[in-house]
C-alpha cells in the first residue's frame, strides 16, 4: 500500500481543496437551500476523479448521487453518505462564515465538514488513489449519497424499494465515525431509531394582551403541561408501554460495554461539557449502557410568543415543541407514535396537533467479517486498536439501506470529539482527513479477501 499512501500524501493539498469546494456549497435540506446545486457539484467532482457518478432522481426530494465501480474481487462494498447539512444557526456563534471552509490551526471549519462532507471526500479520494495508482479497484464499490438525511430521509425507503440495486452489496461503510477525547477512533455497528414529533397547542384566534391571561386559556401553558406528562424528574418516560420489548444487552455486549467504560474518562468529559453530573449521577458501565442501550425522550425545540429584544407582554395563540424519542431494538417508531397519541388522549391533551416521522434501529453483529476488516485496518493506520461500539447514540437510515439485504454496516470516519456536529464552528482536523483517506483505501484492499 506504500504506493497508494505516497499518492495520497503527495496530493494532500489538492484533496483538501476538493473538500473546501464541497463545503463552500450550502446544502441545507431543512430549508431547501443549495441542495440540488450540491448534488450537481458532487457529481462533477466524482467524475473528475474517474468515478462514473450520476444523479438518480427521487420523487418528491433531491436526487441521490450514485456510482458503481467494478473491482477485481467478487465482493461489493457499499459506501453510504449524505451531502445535505444542518442549518448553520446560530450564526453569531461562528468564528468564520459557516460556508467559507476556512482553515485555522490545522482544522477546516465549515457546516458539514464533519457531518459528513469530510467523510464523503475522504472516501472518494481513496477510490481515486486506487484508480490513479493501480488502475482498478480490488473490490467492487457502490456509492449511495443522499440529500435528505438531516430531515429524516423521507423518500429514501420508497426509492430503494423501487430500485434495490442501488444499495445491494455484501457490506456497508456507514457515514459516521470519529476519534474520541483521547484521540482513539470509535467505530459503530448500528444506530438507534427515532420518532421525531412536532406538537402544537393553540388557544384563542389571535395573540392577545397578556392581561387576558386571567380568563383566556394559554396555549403555552397547555403545551408545557402536556410535555410534563411525558417524562418525570426520575428520567423515566411515562408513556404507557414505552419500554415494552426493549432488549437488554447480551453478555457479549455487556463485556464490550465494560471494555468501553474502562477506557473512558467520565470526569474529563463532564468537565469539558461544563455540567455538574451526568443524568442520575451515572458513571462507568452504567453510563455507557444507558447511552447506547436505553431509549430517550428529549425536547429539542420549544417556541411560544415573543422572544426578541426588550419586552412584549403577550398571550400567544400558538405554542410549539419538537420532541425526539431515540429508540432501541425492538422498539418501532409507528408503535411509539400510537402509544404517544393514546397517552396524550388519556391525559386530556388529545387536541394537540401532531406531526411525526420515524426511523428504525439497526445493529450489525460483532462477528460480521467487515467488522474485523475495519478494526484491523484502523489499528494499522492509527497505531492503536479502535473502540468498537455496538451502536451509535444517534440515528440514521441504516435500517432502510441495509435491512432488505441483511447487510452488515460499520461506521467509521474523519471526525473528532470537538468537531461540533450540528453546532457552531463545526470542523475536522486535516491530519485526520488524510488518515481517513488511507483507512478507506486499506479497507478496500482487505475486504477484497
């Protein structure tokens, strides 16, 4: 592999420039900003690398960017990513423009740099290195890069049901992975599911002077009272039947959690976050078990009335909340939605308007061959064994992409613990980016068998 690694090192400046170009193109799916343009740019960049990419139309959504490159071996590896990004708000907390892709102190700062344009370009660069240096790939590779992951991949499932060949492969490299606070690479074998819910309470026909609160019902208070029924101070979700079917970690998974806990520094992480304690005072194996194997109920947005400068005493007619439930095997998003509706009805909040979307959990067995390939090659590239996590605490459409083929998937990537996914000053370290390119290049060789 020395010849490929020399090629990657000698072209590092150009590979970084390619990433900057992609990061400078906004692609905010939640706002419909620049997504189509980003797909076109990505296709052009892939074709310039010798990868036969094309846009695959998606009914009702932005196109997929797909490509298939044959290899010398019989296996095919799917590489899943997404080119859309989160909104950049709050803009005033960014040190530089979120789409300037500015480089400072060895890091590239941009919305989407870590989640997940850095991973896209690292994987494209590894394939380019193989094609330029060796002329062919050792294993077949498919790219499946969508433009709606950050809004829940609403059209991906239907598209893949109609065109399953876009995803069919022997194994999948998933879009996410990062070094932890000790610079040890973490790789992931699954994702949690999610039910994402918008709740809206309404009161009078119009906003009113707050003096009317003496006699006119408040939408804001009604929403707060409804939210209070969902979870208690004991951190237990109060929806009847919410925990039915939740699977306990297997003995092998508990052993892995104990290994993970032994390598963590909970106190350092707590100090870095600026919090006095973790939830329920947890630490060690109890903390990682809760993080990866227990479902959640989180308020991720809450809006009502006036929130600008100065004061405005108003009784708002409308109050909104966004709530996400992270789900674990064997929970299903449609079942939890049904239980949520029933819960609100029993608690006399059945009048709240509900909008919802869901994604299902998915896990890869520890003994899948791709797991050993990713872990062993990571140790060679990074100089230490990675931490293998049974699942992410977050969510993605792994079930949609992989379940139809019972396909194992492993998440690995170029991120790091202070990469600020979804937050201001999102970034990746350029050294990690180059290492990530080499890691994927080595995975391609070893997965060929």
